[in-house]
């Protein structure tokens, strides 16, 4: 076997690299700044083979980052999240099943999820029936109204709400405390803004007024003024807006009849009052009550 010892090998003109037309076999390390020839295949031991089809690796690939499309990767279960071999989140056709504790670094406040769930997978469709918000007005003033010509008057009981969605409904709950004089019946009408809610009034018959509620206990005229009437109203309305809407109760009766809110007709004042405002003594007469309106926005 021949042996060539040299510090440097060049071509015969000493101005370039020599050619090895039949190849070269190297035992050890080859260091090159460039490779000007296309190689059909590079093999590193038995673990890595690189060729025109890609790179085949037997063993472990370690990298600081991976880039590109991983859709063709196999052996990965994309329907579950595991801790070691324990499945903690398992996806199914209806959603996902979680085993263990869900922990969130932040809590979103002032948000109410509707009963029945949240948005359906990017459809922007929400179903439910949950209460989104509640507003309430408490009317405490003893009010006297003299009716003229059978007209209707604002009772002072009203409440405003601004819906979050135009498809949501408003559940109106009213508790009116009212009084009468002269033995004629009183009537109440529910109104939204400046329009009476016709869906919450009776069906017309003859020339009778169509109202939301009426009150009269059929006492004689002389005794009518002592009575209090608690009249409830419940209505589920859809205003179809996200602007503020005001609901109110109007009150009326027969011509020249007095109607009263939070008091009786006679409204006697007697007794010593008492430090708690409840009165004392034998002549504790007619009290001042309250009337309320509660508005609840219901998600559609």
C-alpha cells in the first residue's frame, strides 16, 4: 500500500483543487466550507439518511424549534390532552370531557352566560333563557290623582333598561299599591315609552275600556276610600332594540273619581307616629305603602 504525506494538495497549476475522478475514501473528519456538487445521498451512521426524498431519522430528533406543516405527522392523538399517559381532556362530538381541575389565571367579570351554553362553534348563535340584567324602581310617594273624562295618568311607577341584544326579551314584574274613592273601579295600563302595550290589554268588546288590570272590591261608596288594593302585573315584552326603553304604569278611573298610589282614598292621619315610623297608640290609621317595578332582560 502506498502512502502520501503532504501538508497541502492542489491541482498541477497550484491554483485550484485536485480532481478525484474515481472518488475518494476518507476515514476521519472532512471539513468543507461549500459543496459544489449535488450529492444523491448523505448517510450519518445508521441513524440519519438524507436524500432527494427528505430525511429519515431513526431515534430522537432534538431541536430548539420546529417550523412547517405538521398535518402529516402520525402517532399523535389530536383529540386528547395528556399528562404523561393520563388523559386529562378528551374531545368528543359534543365538546370535551375534563378530568381534574380547571384553573384559569384570570376571571372575566360582569359577564353572564345564558342558560343552555355559549356560542355554538363559530356560528354566532347563542341559545338560553338566562337573566342578563335586572333593574328595579321602588316608588314610595303617596300620590293622589283626580281623574277627568276617564283619562289615564302616569302613576309615577316607571323603570328604564337598556337591552344588550335586540333579540332579547324584557320580563316586566309590577306590584301596584293603589286606592279608590266613590266606589268606581280603577284601571291600570302598561306602557313602553309613549306607547301602550296592546298585547297586554284585553280584547275590545262594545265601548268598554281595554286595560291591563282593573281593581274594585265592590264596597259601598262610603267604605271604598278605606281600601288598599295590591295589583300585580307580569308581562314578557320584546322591544327589538338595544336603546334604552322605559316601562311605566298608567292609572285611571271613571270621570271625576279620585285614584291613589301608595295610599287609600280617605288616607286618615292619626296616632303618635312612633320612633320607627310604624305609628303607635289606638288611632294608627292609613299607612303609606310602596309600589315596585322590576325589569329583567332574558336572553333569547
